[in-house]
């Protein structure tokens, strides 16, 4: 006790230790887990702080560089240390845990022990487990995830990301109505097993599937009324059937199957361009922008923007439908284009028409549509380029002309702009043709740009 008082006396003027726990946790979040645990020796104030960190990031791969002539000693010590960190953490404060490791580093069902502890003891909300390919053991096979039934079933667990595993049975996903987000990347499994896994997760709003079908081929089926965001990249598969009536975003990385064997029932995603019309060479994202509540963004939009480096990549293409009279939807489109990395191969913008009265009414965020387009000038700060742009269901509205003018004059379109009028505006054919003619007369950011009325 005397020693503890001595330490406190020495640290009486320690202003950092006097900060609230929330601030100290932010400081700890900037450290590696090894450094965070070491802070427990600073004073009695710090002893248990790391045990209340809301996010644990555990990366065993970093220990691989310290391998010696007895690598198993280091690996075993690292695994035991990681297990102790998980067990010592006060689970009531733990929201997220991310674990990266090489498969050779974890033996004797250690992964199962981590999952059981984190989900069923610590009651974690978000769990990421990635088994990486080891650079100095390139022939290592994916780890078989052989877990007891209901392993991922717990009311607190909301999101799960599993990377590079072999899943032989769906039993660990039994009764997973708790899951809202599921990412299965680099997964080896039979199509029937994957179908059973997805059927066990009826509440999913976000689903990322990167799979290689095991033991031949099969038909992947995705039926979910709650799904808002879906990413697919599938290899060695016969076909795909997707029924997601409320889906806002469909992103396709690569599909190794024939077009006639792929069926999508997504009433919100009705576009002229898609993964196949661009030649199956580029990844393609279809996005129907919607925001029923003006003050909130959609779940799919939030997820895509949080991972924009993965889903908005260079040389891919996008089809997006937007109501340019809806300021919130325009802001969401602005975020997508501003976040795009590199040059886009093709962009299709389908103009939605709102059934609301055309009067200039004040929006919930305190400005009129006229003020928004004439004063704020949306997209003026966006710097992206696309080789080809399709403007579909063009009606010649002021907002559509302003948007097209920005694309042309700011050099956002490199090669071709194709303007496709809406069939429902046949009575305005001459007016639309006049608008397109005026667009052709604008100074072009790219002098070789060809503007065509399709």
C-alpha cells in the first residue's frame, strides 16, 4: 500500500491521468494493443483502462517478423498472449474486435475459443476474423471453420466479417436473426452450404459475398426483404438468383457464370446499363439513391461510403438513379462522386421524377431548391472523370441541364456523353432537342468530347 501511495505522489501533477476515461480511451486507441496493455504500469489510474477499450485490434501478423530458429515458441506465446488479452478485457465495454493472423499461428481450436469468448462471454457487437495468406508459406490452405451450432447466434452480435475460411457446414450460423451485417470474403464453400447460411440470417441489411464454390459448382440463392447493400464476387458457380425487393445498392465485382443463369429481382434497380452491358470487364455498381427521412442517410449509403476505397474503385462503372429536385439525394450523389478513386469507366445517371408539387418549397435543411442549385452550386468542388456518361430519362429540367453543363464544362467526361430522353416526355421532344443543342455549344473540358442524343 505504501508503494502505491508513492506512485500516486509521484504522479500527482500528471495532467493526462486526470482526463476523463473517454479521452484516455481515445489516446489508447492510437496505440497498438501491446502498447496499450503496457500503460497499465504507469499508475493505478491506468491499470484497468485498456480493459475498457471499446475496440480491440489484434494483429498476429506483425509478430511474424520476429520469427527465430524456434518459430513455434514465438507463435505459441503470441497466441497465449492474445487469448489473455481477450479474457482479461471487461466485455461490458467491448463493442468491436478485429483479429488478423496467419493460419499456422493458431492451432488446437484456438479460433473457436476466441469466438466463444468474444460473442458469448464478452457480448461483442462487431467481430472481424481474417485468416491471411502467409507470404513465406504461400501454399497454406484456408482454415476450416469447424464450429459448434449457434456459434454466431447471440442478440448482441450485429456484424460479422469472416475472411479466407473453408466453411463445410452452416450449423455455426443457426438462428442468426441477430446479424445485420455479414461479410464473407475469400470463402471456400459449397453453394448449398452458403444458401443455408444466408437463410439463417433473415435480418441482414448489408451482405458482402466473395466466394469460391467448393466441390464443383452450384446455384447461389439470396432471398432477403431487408437487404439494402449487396456486393457479389463469385467464382466456380453455375448461377445466381437474387430476390431483394428493398435493395438500394448492388455492386458486382466479378461473376464467373453465364448471363442467362443470373436472375436479379430488384424493383428499385431498373437501369439501362449493368455489369454485362459494359462487357463483364469492369466492376459495376447500381445505386438507387433514396432518403425517406431528409435528416438521415440510407444504411447502404453509409456502408458504401465508409468503405469507398473498396467499392468505388478506379476503372469500374456505376449506374445511379437520383431525383435532382431532392437536395438530400443530390448531396448523397455528391458524396459518391467526390469519393470516387481515379477514373470511372462509365457512369449512367437515371433521372427520377418526384410526384410532389413543383412549387419552390423550403426543405427540412433550411433552403429552397432554387437556392441549392443557384447559390450552393452542388458538384462545384468534385473532381472526378469518366470516359463515358449516360444521362437517362432526360426531361430538360433546369437541374438536369445544370448537372449536364457541369459535367461538360468541368472536364468530367472524357470521351462520350449520351443523352437518352424519357419516353414519357415525348410532348417535350422539341424542347429537349433544343436543350441538348445548347449543351453541345458549351465550352468543353475535353475538346474531343462527343455529345449524342441517343
